[in-house]
């Protein structure tokens, strides 16, 4: 039965656009930040994203991977991605050089509520490569610094070598971000904390009613971050988390990223904690 | 032969062999005609060029983990119901290409593969499957993104639907409000009445195609008889629902037949009564049918999403997992299940790569794999994912249940797991 009206077919959402690596910066062992420029100048100029969104990066013959955009949303022409080598696609990505080509689709997904939390104190709590999707939010907060109260970055990694973007931290501090770091395993040079990210809450004097928490990292870490935030009377409504699930399409077709009623690719990756609360502590959901 | 176009809503009748003229017309128009064919002792959708290829007279006997065909002298042309295939096999085929990448001197060229196939005309589609089609439309056409291949195939689909006059013991369309009478989404809807078809025109395309047959307008009495057949079937299905409520538990499972029934030909089992009665449905009094017909399925859908989502830790998930093989059959035969995985298929040179999507299932470990670990490691968690998605969270995602009551997942489950029983158990209806 011909219900769908014929006519000009819209561009396929499966279509990857070619892009080239403009720069490449090793951040930590196995983690590299790439700056990509779309080959099509028009597309490159029109490309916009919101902090927390991601792209599907495609290496023909290897496959696609969902990777958050880690660059400044106000920057035109270049799209940043910070990638940790995990398996097939990310390993192949790690072998690419400046000038090499890959495919890109996006941006996809929901974003950090930088507008909704204006006026509040902001606690950003993240672990490892979980800082990557929050970096665009940090750039936004810095650019609009006067619109927000205190801004804390609580950041943890396995060891001091695994911390990302450390060369920017001085700038961030100068812009009024209070940066606290912790590692699981310190070394002789390490002056910061030892332990997991949630312990960084112990030192904070939060004004709970006007504080929001944005968190991204392993689920177990986020669960403890939420626990600490709630213990300090941060309202559930003011907590936002970024979820990760297997993704094969980012179009809510493939079904892999389902998490209860949500498709992580479309309704997430950033969720109000409220939406995930029933499922976060449910084993294997 | 009349060559003009019949208006939507017209009722006509033609003698059964005239269906050939309709098929011929569709083929002349460039359609690939598919319909029920008997292949490997099951009725599947396959190319159908001639009415001689229809499994006329065959009746299907279905139950948990059981599918048998039997020929009956007085079976009609379409008195079997649904087999393992559905329209999904054609619109969202098991394998499909979503992207092609070609390495050229300047770099990769990416393109969307064209859907270069004749349009499909599906013959003998049941009401439940038309509802399933509408559900897949929501997934692939009516969300934020449109799947171009599905769209291309769907836009040109022609449907000749059949009103069921018999149900299998696994059918529960009456519970899901999806049948047995065809109500939507067809170009032509036919009902077998004695030696002819009473046909309703559902679209302009249908109104054109059907004029290929040697037809006459349907008398009101024909239309009424056709409608009564569907209504009578629905009443019988509802009747067995009422009966099931008063019969001892498990009466509806394969267990009532004993092991012999599972293995032996249906004729030797109590279930044969169903088959024996069916061809004469019009002639047999309804109370007789109710007596002889085994209890079918029904699903109590009252506040079902709330029920399941408030029982995510119910012990029943572990219990069903003791039987479930996590084989994914249920998801593959389900006409609404839409999960897929995408993989790279390259030629030997690596210069030409196709991204191929194939059906996937939430019953596999790969489905929820992340390098940090597989989310759903146990069968219990996978069955819970499947059932709560199908019957609960689907509503939030797509505004409809993900189940149309076709019963395929019950029939094709190797161990006969029955979602209606699983829901009943969680509801506490079981003793
Ligand atoms: C919304 C989102 C944002 C992400 N952002 C980043 C980021 O900024 N930087 C980064 O390094 N990683 C990020 N990831 C994780 C990244 O997608 C996986 O590490 C990557 O898919 C692994 O692919 P692979 O082929 O290298 O590994 P393999 O282990 O070979 O993966 C095989 C397949 O499994 C799936 N898969 C495996 N792990 C994951 C995973 N963790 N998440 C989703 N799918 C997975 C993919 O479909 C992949 O194709 C993000 C994931 C999501 C869902
Ligand atoms: S869940 Fe089972 S009964 Fe429901 S539509 Fe799918 S296969 Fe049919
Ligand atoms: S319910 Fe049955 S068909 Fe489905 S995965 Fe389990 S054993 Fe296989």
C-alpha cells in the first residue's frame, strides 16, 4: 500500500562524509586527540554541535565507532575527537596520520544542559576519557563564565600519565574553574589526591540548592558520584549523566543502545539522572 | 473483463481461479509477486507466479515449539495462518546494504546504495502482519531519521490481504486488537467464501489491479457473510480466552498432549480435532468448535507495561532462563523486531567496501557488548530485555505495543516458551 509519498529522497542518514585529520596530539598512553576537517567546505562551515554530542567515525573496511566531540563548540571548521584505543576501529584510527581520510556522520544525541543550569554552581565529575565529552561544556562555561556560579572540575584517572588535557588546566584555572584531580595509582611526582573521583566531593563546600552535577565515566563511578551528590543534598533534578551503550547506527534503528525506554543514541547520551534512576542499580539491564 | 478502475471501498467478488488474473496483472505492472508457498514443510512467503503454487488445502498445526502441515480435502486456499516469514523479510530483509565506500585517487567516495529491485506485491497477508508493518513503519519512517532502503521498498509495496477464517492455537490477535479481520494498510482485502473471494478495494492501486479479474459486484449478502466469518472467528478466539480462564493451568500448553503429540502426526493427538473442524468452520456450530478446539492463547494487556516494569526483579526471569536457549529464534521470526548489526564487507583489494546490516538479536552477547564488558551476560537478563521491550518500553518509544499477537515466537521457540504464559506468571494468574 503506497502510503509514503514519493518524492525527492532525503539524504541517507547512513551516509558518512569524508574528513581529513588536520592535527593529531597524543594525550596519554593509547589516547589521542584528532582535529578533523570535513572535505566538503560547505558542510564543514555548516557543522554545529552542542556540548556532549557525538559523531560516528568511520574507517572503511574496519567499521564505525561512536566518539564524543571534545572540541570547542564555537570553533568553526575543525572538529575535535579524543579517542582511546579499545578494539578494532579505534586501533585502526590510532595508525592514521595527519592528512589521512576517514568518514564522519553526526552530530548525534542529547547534550549537557548548559542553558538550563545557568546561574548555578556546576560540578563536573568525570573519569578517564569521560572528560572528553565534557570539555566542550567546559569551554562553554569559560566563555560564558559570568552566567554561572562556582565551577568545579573533579577529575580522576588511573595514573598521572592517564590524565587528559593537563596542559590546559592552568588556563582553565585562570578562567575560574576549580580543578581537583585524583588518581588510583600515584607516582613520586604526584601531588594530588589518591583514590576514586567521588572522594573529591569530601573537600567541597557545596551550596546544594544551587548546585548541579554533570558526570561522565564508568557507570560504577557515576553511581558513587550520584551517591555523594545526593548525600550533600544536591537535588536529583540537578544531576545529569552520560551513558554509554553499544551502538551500530546512532539513528535509533539498530536497537543495540536500548536502555529501558531510551535509545542512548537519540534520547542520550546525556540524561537527567531522574530518567535513569530506575535502571542504574539494576544488574544487567 | 472490466478495465476501468474501481473506487476505494468497493466490494466485488470473483471465482477463486480469477486470482491468477490479478497476479498476472501485478506482474505485468512490474511487481515481484510473493505469497504463501509450501517450502520444507512450512508455509513461507516466496515468489508466487501461479495459483497452482499456493498451498491449497493445507492447514497448519501450531503450538509451543510445534509446527506441522496437514492436507485436508476441504481446506480452503488460505486456511493456514502465519509461517516463519513476514513482510519484514522483504521490507527489512535479513541482509541489506546501508553504505558503499570506494577508494578513488582523491580519497574515499561514500555513497548510498540504490534499491534496485522490482516492487513487491504481497499476496495473502494477514491482519496481524499489517499491524506489524505499521509498527515497523514507525521505527524506520516515523522517527527522527528515515531509513532510505525501507522507505523505497515500502513506498512501492502492494498488499493483497486475506481475512483469516481460522486461527492457530498460537494466535492471539484478538488480545492485541490486531485481527483477525483486516482493517488497515491494504490495497485489496479478500475473504474466501465458498468457491469465490469477496474482495474489498482499499486503494487506487488495488482498484486498478483487481479489474484484471472477471469480477461482479458483491451482493450485500456476500459482504455480510464475509464479515461474519471474521467475526465468528474472533468470537471463538475470545471464547477460548474465557475458557482458558476457567480451565486448569497448562491446559493450553503442549504438555496437555503428552510427548506423543509432540512427535507424532497431529492426527493422532487431541489437537487433531482443531484441524478436523476447521475446514468446516462455516458449517460447524460454534459451540462444537469451542469444544473441540484446544485452548488458544490470550494476553491480558491491562496495565501490562506497568506490570512488567514494576517486576524487573521477578523470579520468573530466572525460571524462564532455565529453559531459554538464548537462540534468538523468537526475535528473528517476530514481524516487529527490528534490531540489526552493521558490518564491513570488503572485496579482496579493499578498494570497495560495503556496510552491510543484518538482523541481530537481544539474545546474543554481542548485542550489548562494550569494551568495558557485556551488559546483558545472562539469559535471564536477555529474556527480560526482550519481553519488557516488546510489551512495555515499546509503548514509550513508539506509542504502541511491539507485539501483534501473531504467535510466531511461540511456535518457533525450540523449547516452546510462550510469552503469554510468561506474562500470566508474572501477573500471578498461575497457581
Ligand atoms: C555516546 C558515546 C560516546 C563515546 N565517546 C567516546 C570518546 O569520546 N572517546 C573514546 O575513546 N570512546 C568513546 N566511546 C566509546 C567508543 O565508542 C568505543 O570505545 C568504540 O566503539 C570501540 O570500538 P572498537 O571497534 O575500537 O572496539 P571493539 O571492542 O572492537 O568494538 C566492537 C564493536 O562493539 C561496540 N562497542 C564496543 N565498545 C563500545 C563502547 N564502549 N561504546 C559503544 N559501543 C562499543 C561498537 O559497536 C564496536 O564497533 C563512546 C561511546 C558512546 C556510546
Ligand atoms: S512477540 Fe511473538 S506473538 Fe508478538 S508479534 Fe512478535 S512473534 Fe508475534
Ligand atoms: S525464548 Fe525460545 S526462541 Fe527465544 S531465545 Fe529463548 S529458546 Fe530461543
